[in-house]
C-alpha cells in the first residue's frame, strides 16, 4: 500500500514547481526576446554608422560641410549639420535625411551629388 504522505508530498512539490515555472517562464521568454531584438538593433546601428561603412568619403564631405548654409534646413537637418561640424558620429538614417535636405547647388559644392548606398531601415 502506498504511503499517502509521500504521494501527497510529491503532488505538492510538483504543483509548486508548476506554479513557479508558469510564473517565471513567460518573463524569461520576454527577456530573451528583448535581448535578441536589442542585439539586432545594435548590430544594425554598428553596421550602418556613417552610411554603409564609408567614413573616408563622408569624412571629406563632413569636413567641408561648413561651406554650405543651413538656412533652408528644417530643425532636424540643422541638428545633423551641427553634429557634422562638431565631428560627431552620424547615424546612417540621419545622413540619408540630411542628403535629402540638400538642394542641387549644395550637393555640387560638397561634391555629393550621387548617393552610393541604400539604407532600407530608414
């Protein structure tokens, strides 16, 4: 005949394990998902900094950006313009946005008429 104390103890321990698992597993899964998304975003940011990894080409553009006027830029483009002048790193989407704010004359002055990279996440 089975010992009812042992059977009851095993059932109680199993129920406790089940409750703890049902509470902790969703939180752990959410944390793992957030970490994987964070690592994907970080890898995109690192890969796409300074527009597709061409800092030499853009460095020449950024160093000469002072020869154009920021008068007709919107607020965001003016901020990007200042970051370029201060030598700060610029995200690729900001480079795409800034390039879109330039008129034909400004692109000619900067020698930046063609855009050699597609940045789809922007």
